[in-house]
């Protein structure tokens, strides 16, 4: 059983025995400082308020009643009634050897398992993927992995934008280029260029613009010719995206694509149901939903258009259809959206409308997990030197190149192929970790030097920490994967490390609940730092170290390397044996 859970049970029982009503919980938390013990039970204050009694006296009573033999050595009251819990060494080492670390798939009880739909990446297919899609893709992927690790059923949904008015223009352009003898694959070889060509055509040639507009309508009403052109375009664009996902090492593949077009046939139904329920109304020829719950400070309701006066449906309409699908077909308990903070109003609107229309019951949690913008070092949105949007494909190539230079400058004895493979893991890992390790709701500054540094809270630092531990085993001629020994604690640094190791699942719980991967990054970094301190103070392979202590320390090394690797794996970052 997890330590926190065990303490919770024991303290709840003691509180009940002390006559405290069961709604009052023990409120357990990790202690911020070692002098306050390992955990704290902070529930006595609230309980005393409830009972109108003295909190310190109540805490005293709880301490007398709580059954913690063999678990804690010492309990003490601090301040107004905090209970500091000092766990016993024997209990901690037993926890580690029971293998309570990395309880893959078992960290939620079967009754608490949920179906969680995670909407992430979701780029528009009209253009090539650019840096704006990076954050959603990697943050969403990390949270999806964390939820899966806990044992939830995760359904990834890549809500790709493949259905807007832009596609009329793009297929008109494709038709023209094909009629000039161009091959589709070649014409679409550079999607960015293709987009610019078609946009130019659209702006400069009125006849072309008319065709483009007609094609949107034709496409959406199922015209076979337009559909064929559109499919060609989409195929190339999707293939490009899948290649980026592969390079980025994220768990998105073709099966997770559920694009806007997939909801086309349901949009009229959505509208009909909204109209029938009186939630959508006609206004100036369009169909709109007025949302009083999102009214501005003057009391004007927020307006969400679901059908334009010309009959076209909108982004919001697809999102409503998607929500219904996720609830009714996918049986979602939670739906998480990893979308730029600039879409916050849109998300609020569709959530409010979906609730109002009864598409999504209160039992289902709808969560927009927003993130800020990626900025350049100049503090402005990240752009190329010439001011254009940075293509993701180019960014990833640069990351790997920079990592390779860095590795070569470290002058290692690695072979050429090894360097290339490691450079990929380090370069991609650095980009991902730099993003994941920042509080996602803030804007963040993209900085090559900082993310590729071997010092501080970076992917290369953690990857290197892992390889150093693995090299200890190589030096000792031992196989880390099969090695196993009992742990005996002889130094404070060992205990600190053990406490950190045992927190892994609590951290994962927090990330799963709140959707902030930086919490896991900070944890892995703190774990690596606790390990470094341990390693400085506690020799492992030196001759003077007694055999049982050496084995115990090797076991700590092993558990640390496994936990670093597991944490990084959940974040979508690879580790390697050497670097
Ligand atoms: N395609 C949209 C964009 O690039 C993001 C879609 C996010 N998901 C959603 N269900 N709205 O801005």
C-alpha cells in the first residue's frame, strides 16, 4: 500500500476514535523540511474548529490513538496543531523492497478507473505543422501517458482541422496544378509553399476565388470530384504530421485522428437539437447561442455562432458534435483539451452550451488545460530570422544537429552511429523537456543554450545522470536489471533519497489530476539532485565499504536509475546507456 494511503487510513481511524466526525479528513501532506518529519497530518485544526475544541489538545488525543507501530518512530505536535510524522527506517526500507515503486497500472483502484479522452496536438492540415503545435502535442502526450500509467483507459483524439473554408482554395489550387501536369506528391512537397501559392491566387484572381468558394460548398455537400482532390491533399498533410510525431516520439498515430470532417454529417443534428431545445436561436440570419452564464460585466450575454447566415457550420459546431461523440460513443468520464490559452473563451462557450443542451452531464468532467505562447529570446512570439513561422520539421532537425555538435565537443569515445542515435534522443528530449518543465500556463522562452545545457533542470542533465548510474554497474561488472539487495540506511543522504523515491506515485497522481507535467519534471530533477548528494557522501564501489552497505547502495542506485527512466518515459523522453 502507498505510504500516504496507509497514513490516511490509520489517522482516519484515530480521528474517529477521538470522536471527530468522519467528514473531517487527516489532511496528509509531505513535510517541506526534514525537521518537520516526513509527512504531516494537518487535519486537527479543522476538526477542532468543528468541535469547538482546542486544536493542540485534539492533536494530542489523535497521537495517543493512532496505531503506527513499526511505521513511525516519532510523532510530535508543531504550531497550532500540525502533527509531524517521522517514519521509521525499517518501515521505509520495507516499502522499497515490497516494490511499491512504479506500481504501473495499479495506482488507481479498479473502481476508480476512468475513461479519459485527451484532445491534443489537433493541428490544422491546411499548412505544415509549426511551433504553435508543439506545446499541445508534447504536453498532451505526457499527461495521456501519465493517465495510462495509472491504469485509466485513455482515448487519444487528434481533432485535426481539415474542414474550414481554406480547403476550397487549396483544392482549387491542386486542381489547377494537376491540370498543368504536376504530380500531387510534388505539388504538395512543400505544404507551406503550396499554401502561399494558393493564397496568392485567391487574392489576385477573382475567377479562382469564385471557384474556391464554390468548392467549399461542394466539398461539404459531398461532391465526388472535390472530395477526391481534398483526400489527396489531406493524405499528404497527414503523412507529414505523422512523420513529425514519429520524430517527436509521441504516442499519436493514424488511429487517433478524428478530424473535424468526421463530424460533418452530425452538424445539422447538433443544430436541430439546439434549436429544438431553444438553446440556439435565429439572429440576423445566423443561428446563435446566447450564454448568460458568460455575460460580460454589463450583463450582455456571450454569443456563440453555430451556423452562419450562408448555412456554413463553425469550429464551435464541430466541437459540440465531438463532445457528444466522446460522451455517447467513447463513454468518457473526463475530457481533457490541451489547447492554447487564446482559445479559452471558445472552450468556455462550448462547455457551457454542451451542459445547457444536456449533451454532457455533470458526471463528465470537461477540462480545458491551456498553455501560453512560445516566445523567442527577444520576448516576442518565436519566429524565424526573416519573421516567418518556424516549421516544426526544421526545428527538430536543428535540435538534433545542435545536440550532435555538443556531444562531439564533449570529445567522447563513442562511435559515429552511436553519436547520431544519442544526438536524436538528446536533441528531441531537450526540446520536449524545456517545454514540459515550465508551468504550462505561462508563456515560455525558447532558448537553445539553456535547453541543451548539461547543468540544471534540463533533459541532457537527467539523461546524463541516468547514464552515470548505469556506468557504476558496468564498472562493477553487474547487471543492473537483475541486481537486487536489501537496503540498510546508514546516512541521512540515503534516507533523503529513499523518501524521494517513495514519492513517485504521489507525484504521478498529482500530474494526472491537474495536468501539469512540470510537477513530474521537478520531481525527476530533485530525485537526480538527491542522488548526486547521496553519491558525494556515500561511496559505493570503494574497497573500504562493507559488503552489505555496498549492495544496499547499489540497490539505491538501481532504484534511482529506474525511477529517473520511468519519469522521463512518462514525459516522452528517452534514456540511453551511454552519452
Ligand atoms: N485545430 C485547432 C487549432 O489549430 C485546435 C483544435 C483543438 N481541439 C478542439 N477540440 N477544438 O487551433
